[in-house]
C-alpha cells in the first residue's frame, strides 16, 4: 500500500484532533485513563481512517473487519474515533462513565455503535479475537480481526494462552498491535515485571513480528500492509510508544496512566496540541474549549 505524504500528514492531523477531543471528554468526566489513549492514538487513527474495512452506516455488515480493544481502559481513544466516524452521536461523548451511559470506563458490547466486545480483563481480547478469526475461516469469510494490546497484558497468562492458540492454528487473518510504553499504574514495567524481549517471545509462539515506532505514521501503515500480506501465521506489531504522547506534562509519567487532567493541565495540554479557543473540535463541532 503506497500512501502519499499528503495523506500521512492528513492522518497525523486527524490524530491531533482526536487527542484534543479525548482530553476534553476525560476532563469533563473527571474520571478515566489519560496516558494510554493518547499513546495509542496514532495507531488507532491509521487503523480506522486508512486500513480497516468498515461501514459506519452499516455497523453489522457481516464482511466488516473486526477490532477488539483488549486493553479496555484505553477506550476513550476508541470512543472519540467511533463518534468522529459517525457510529454514534458526538454528544454521547459528554456522558463518559456516567450511570446509564453506553460509554463506560471499559468497552461494553454494542456492535451497532462499533464496539465489538466488552473488554477490561487484561489478556481476554487475544482469545476473543482468535475466536472471531477462527469463525471467519470456518464461514469462509475474508475479514481480518485486529486487536490492540498492552505490555501490561503481556504479564497475564491469558494473553500467552491465546497467543499459543493463534500460532498453533496459524490464524493469518489475525493482526494484533501491542502498545509497549513500559508503564503501568504502579510504575515502570521493567521494574515491576519485565516482559522483554517481546518480539522473540511472540516469534516463539508462531507470530510474524514487527517492532516499530508507534508514533511514526509511515511506519505504522507500512507495518499494517506487511502484516496483511503475510500468510500462514498470526501477526503482531510491537509498537514502542510514549504514554501521554503529545502533551509534555503527561509523557512517560506513570501518574497519568489512570488520572484525568485538572483545569490547569487541560489548558496546558490544549495549548501544546495547538487548540485555539475559536477552533471547533471534531467535524460535527463536538465538545468545545468554551465548555470547560
């Protein structure tokens, strides 16, 4: 897949706007995870705005590609993307984590809104994705099952049981991405339970593995293209990322794994992301700076 520089720049711009939407949503909710969603936003943008086969106007289309957000606490990234694509009204973003809202702190199954699976128990998405991929083969469908994972998930036995199954069954319609930011809620992974070398371990489980810069849009798109072309084995893209990417006060700080920005922090973040007071956010004018 040849992607022009203009298109890559356009995707970077989409990701920047999505980070802004994400921060405003989290600030309004005053509850949720900040660092992870900002860290995976470039990969999520590439997937949803360039790679995946989907139709927001027909979310239950049987031949659509599937996506499982296995590290469910990063769901704010998924929610702003689905709203921007039109899976549900952008106003719903204002109800994040409220009682009765469909947008909870971890994804809740709602296929008509583009949410393919309830997740939150780390590692579970590997097995769920495998099931969907195996079903596609049994049904002779050609859709691809994508999933996002975290390095914290790689500390869970369930993750490796699923990886073993995917390799044994040679699920080549299975493409996984792993957010390797080396941070979990209590500190740095390599000081709590080091999971490296992830690439060698996953290769031993039968995966085709690529290690990339998870913020380099060209590398992300190239890796997804290569993964799509590989036959006979599942694919894993291990992406080196920065927790809180895009906002200096959040970057690489374990504190921002699971807290939302204060009023002052949001102002700093929006300034760094070049959000101006008169600039509407999101194509349908969802949450605006004036609402904080």
